[in-house]
């Protein structure tokens, strides 16, 4: 019995000395770190399934959050072929507030909080405006879900204040 224990002990010692065969390496540069939620402009359209889908707009320059409204007027051709559409119509939108609180007024609209279409419209606006606000924060401290947006129909109805993740569930 002690011979078996001694044999097992020798095998364990030998294995620990040999190791697994992986040799240590130095620091390996893997490139740029993964980007977070606040990096780059994204705007949101509605998919054929009725859900919001964000698309990147890396070349778009905005100076204030309201500038994304024009981008929401219609998806690009490739996005339309992918089944994306917009509920944002033309008109005189107004965005007020600053910091992490914004209010957007939709022209000629009565919002029905129980309407799926109105919730998707609000989601497009909330998510796109919040993302724009985060991108415009040069300190990099504002995340899209830090921004609370209230959506008002100028003819009545209101949704919010909401954060983007309220619409992405």
C-alpha cells in the first residue's frame, strides 16, 4: 500500500514539475479597446417585427441633439431593404432642456401612450436623442441611459420621461 502511495506521489510531483507545456509570454497588443455605448452616433428605426433597431451614423456631424431629427426622416436605401422604416414625419420639431433632461415636441400630433405605433415613435426619438446627447458630451461621462427624454404631442398626449432601454426590452 505504501508503495502505491509513493508511486502516486512521485507521479504528482513529476506532473507539477513538467507543467502543462504552455510557456509564458509578454504583453500582447490586441488593438483598440472595445467601444462603449457612448461611442459614435446611432439612430433608431423600426424593424418589420415592430422593434427598434439602432444603426450607426459615423460620418454624420451633429451640433445639438435636434440635429438627429433630420436623420430620422428616413432610413438609407440599404436599411429600407433590410426592412427598417421610420415613424418620424417632417415638421417643426422642438427639443428643449439640457444635460440629462430633454423634452421633444412632435408637431401636429396627439400621442396615445397605449398605442404601439406611438410608443415606437417615442422610442425612435428617445433613443436617438439620448445617443446624440451622449455623443455631444465631450467629457465622455454621459451614457445614453443617463438621458431622460419626455415626448409630447403638440396637440396632446405625452410619454416619459423615458430612457432608451425602456424601449429596447
